[in-house]
């Protein structure tokens, strides 16, 4: 058989495989892609227990994070401790009552009398109650200082609470966005597989060149790699959220919020009014200034005298009894006495003057910090409001872009089937759709986080 006959026979044998429309090329058949899991399967993962995965809303996530956050609970403990300091300082201003039992023995002289004039008898018994009150301006100023310190600690605890809300909200919405991106990547990978199969069929029919099949296969592989990266990103996002929520790290939970549901944005005037009234940073700066003022007052009060009052009631007698008998006459040992003392500070080598100067320096610094906090608050309100407003305005455009990209991909794929579009147009449309979908998810997260940051300035906790 000559060479021409062999070539003709080979073409005849390969003709049925080409569908009668052309000649198939000698190449190994491409492996069929494995089916991809959907986003629900990827996020449920290990959560398919008998009890079912935990349903976590944003409010539930914040509640769990508060129970497990070390920073938040440390701030709460500090506020509670400062509150107890205030109660102790307040109690120190009130009259104090005590009860004393004493027995005094004094050496007697030859006549049986006491040798020390400080004691009344050789055997002396004291059993009496004492009510003590000290009138001291320094103690009053110290109480006001501790009350201001308690207010500062409370404001800092609110700052920690709002910071935790922002952290949880950001992690929560990032996990939701990663979940949505995974679903989009799955659809893109499936579309890439379908387009690859389409180019194979068209090539076998002789309608497209083999280069289209190669390009489609490369695109399908790239989409599958993107799907795997989306799976990894979702795993990391869920782990970051789980660290905040659970004392024992677990991934058996399902997020129930809808990232596409847009939360309303208040007006700038409302935000400014709330920030001026309820901002925890501003409140902490104000209370710090009040604390420094009371500190100056307490230091200057050390120049003033202090008055002490004591009232005693009970027995102070040679016999431990309510009554005694002297020369056959029954007398009562119960009695009372009042002691008043007025103490004048005279000289302490300038220590009081040094403490006054020290307190005045702290007061000056507190004024500067308050002024800086006010300026910073005004700037942050405008900046964060502009961020939230811009992201909200862009969100509708991003959603529209994602819808247009999906429709564009569908139309270009149909045109490609009809031979009116190139493979590059289809690949480009797929890439545009993936990018537009991811941009919309990122925009939704950006708006939610911007809104949460804005609410930290107004003193209003995030309302899921």
C-alpha cells in the first residue's frame, strides 16, 4: 500500500469521529472536571452533626464575643473596681461606729493608787461604743476625684464595648462576603467547565479552532484555582470569627445575616448631635478633666484644718459592770463623753505645695487632651460619615455592575455558540463577572464596617 492510499484510509476511519464536518486531531482526551461543592456544603463542612450547626446572627455574635473577649472583660473589671473605689471613698465621709472592750492594769504605789496619771484606777475596764466623724475638705475632694475616676473607667469600658462591636461586625461581614465569594467562584468554575465542554463539541464539529479549546481549558483551570482560593479565604475568615466567639475553637456554625440587606444611614446632623452628647471618648476626656480638678482641690485642702468629732458611750470604771457601789450607794457606770479635735497643718517641708503643683500640671494636660479629643471627634465624624455615604452610594452601582456582567456573559456565550463572538470575548466576560461580583461583596462589607465605625463615635451600639 502506497503512502497516498494509507493517508486516504486513515481519513476515512477518522471521519465518523469528526461528525462528518472535519478531521479530528490526534490528542489525548481532556479529563472531565470533578463536580464542585456549593457554598452551603463548604461552610457547613464539619457542622453536619446530629444537633445541627449553631445559627449565629450578628446580635448573637456580639453577645458571644462579649463573654469571651479578654480586652472587653478587663475594661469591665476596671470599671467595676473604680466604682467600688468611689463607694469606699463615699463611705469614708460618713460617720463610723465601733465598739471597744479594754482592760487596763496600772502599777499601784504604796497607798494603792495608780502611779500613772493617764489611767484612772489600778484596774480599769472600758466597754464603750464610739461614733467618729471627720470633717475634712481633702476627703470630700478625694471622693469627688474617685467618682470622676469611676466615670472615666465606665467611659473606657464603653469604648472597649464599641471597639469589640466593630471588630465582631467586621469579622462577621468578611466571613459572609467570603461565603458569597465562594458561591460566585463555584458558579464561575462551573461556567468555565461548561464553556470548555462547549468548545470541545464545537471543535469536534469543525466549527472552531483547537486554540479555542486550549484557551477554554486554561480558563477552566484558572477558575478552579480561584475556587480553591475562595475556599481557603472562607476557612480563614470563619476561623478568625470563631476565635472571637467561642472559648473552644469550632467551625460548626452558620451565619444567618443577609449582607445584601442595606442598613439605613442617619443624617449628618443626627450623627453630630449624638456624638456631641454621647461619644465615649469625649466623655472620658471630660471626666478626666473633672478628676484633675478635684485632685487640685484635694491637694490645696491640705493647707486647711480638719475637724474630728467622737462620741463615746459605755463604761469606764474600776469594775466591769453597769453599776457599782460606793459607800453603800449604788451608782451607774454607764456614761457618755464627746471629744472634738481641730488639727492645723503647720509645716511639712513643702510637700503640700509640691503636690499642688503636680496636680495643676495634670489638670493642664487634661485640658489639652480634652481640646484634642473635641477636634479629633469633629474630624472623625466628617471623615467616617463621608466614608459611609460614599460606600452606600457606590453599593447600588456595584450591584448594577454585577447584574450587567452576568447578562453580558450570557449574551456573549450565546453569540459564541452562533459563531458571532470570539473565545477571548467569552473569557473576558467571565473575568468581568467574577470581578464585578467580588467588588459588590467588598462594597457591602465596606459600608457595614463604615457604619459600625460611625456608630462608635455616636455612643450608639451597633443595631443588627
